[in-house]
C-alpha cells in the first residue's frame, strides 16, 4: 500500500496545486474504489482522508465533501469503531469544511450515525457532537449548534450558554429566560444536571456582569446560592426548578409550577418540557400520546443528513425566540 498510495497522493496534490481539482478528485475516487473492492480498508481510508483534506484546504468543498462522504461509507463497510484515531480523522475533516458548504451537514449526519451504530452512545458520540456543535456556534447557526451541544461533553454546556447569551443580546432585555431555557432544558431532559447547572450559572453570571443596573438579589443558603432577579420571574423559575430537581419532591415541583403558571402560560411552549421534567424527576406520569418535542428531536438528530434547520434559521444572531425548543433526544 505504502508506495502506491504515496505516488497517488503526490500526484493528486500536484494536480490540486495546479488547480486541476476535477482530475484530482476523480483519480482519488477511482483508486479508493479499487481498494474498497479489495476490502483494503486502511488503504482506502488513507487515500480518501488525505485527498479530502487537500481538496477542502484548497476551498473545494463539493469535491472534498464527496470524498468525506465516501470515507464514511468505508467506515461503515469496515465496521470501524469510533476510537480516538477514527474520530480524529473525521473531526479534522469537519473543521476543514468551508462554512457555507452544503455537504457539511450531510457529513455531520453521517458521522453521528456511524458513531451511534458502532459506538457505545445510542445518540452518537459526545465528542463528535461537541465538535459539530462548537463549529455551528462559531458560524452562528444556533439551531444546529443546540442539537449537538445538548448531547456533547462536559465542555459543551459553556459553549451553549455563551451562544444563547450572545443571541439574547440581540433581543429585548425581558426575554433572558427564553434564551437561558434553550441552554438549560436540553440538559434537564437528558438527565445531565451538572451541565444544566453549569449553563444556568454561566448565563446568569454574564447577565449580571453585563447589566450593572439590573436588580439582583443574592440568596445564600446552607447548601446553595441563588441569584434572584425581581424583574425576570421566569429566570428565577429556572433557577428554582434546578434546585427543586436536586433537593425537592413532587409537591414542591407542583407548587413551583403553579406559582409561576401565569408567566409560563405567557411563554406558551414550555409545557412539554415541564411535563417531561415532572415525570423524569418527580414521578408525575404524563399520558403517552407522543411528545412533539421529543419527536422533533428524534427527526433532527437521527434523520438522514443530520436534520435540517428551520427555514428562518439565522446566519447571524436572530432577533426573536419563541420557545426553549430544546433539541431533544429520544430517551425511550
């Protein structure tokens, strides 16, 4: 493999340097296909990975993306597990994609699907979700970022909270809780209270630091501290909800939701998330008639191509948010 592959890679790099992108792409595909027929997976991967990387670096997102998709075919045919080496290759390629390249989202979907099939995480590998989510956050694609950061690593909560706060700064000041909820509910619904608390802390810390005139009361308890915002009742509700989940019972949850019911009603879209929270943490059963929130998450995360953004998905921070709309996971 070594000599033949080295010759092919050198030739393709020369063609790419000359601007003969189509010829380089076709040659790489032909050689890789030959290795696939021989089930020489390592040789095929070597050719496709190197070729895709060179084309993407040359700004050829379509040709490079095509080789990336071919690479995932090989990963699946070879039944490769998502170990550090295999994840490293696809992560490197993903970072090399031009921001506006359409194939990128398909590649993300294939990566997550492969890691789900051959790895230990049914919803996809958290490290790969984190890589995809952080890239989408950098590119100001908030809906796509949310879907992946919600299922990412321990570092994902900070990235998601910062994304939501930056998004919030483009909206009216009283909408803070709507954006905070987008960073908190996904982790609550996946049982990741550590990340939910981290997201809440980061969001509220930035809010307090950036708005010196905002009234804030520090409530210090024996086991916990809480910032109370007299002008932002729903943000207080989210903080109290996290405390109730960790230390309270079903009665406290019911009292809390009843007390804030008028404000929750004004939002109009938290009912499903709160019903699911009640069942997950407090044993309050809900009718099994399908959950639109979780159905939406399932189609987003496990549909072909990794899901599509909403038609109004902003390329930059959007002005309005109507719901926490957490990118949910099928927990059943």
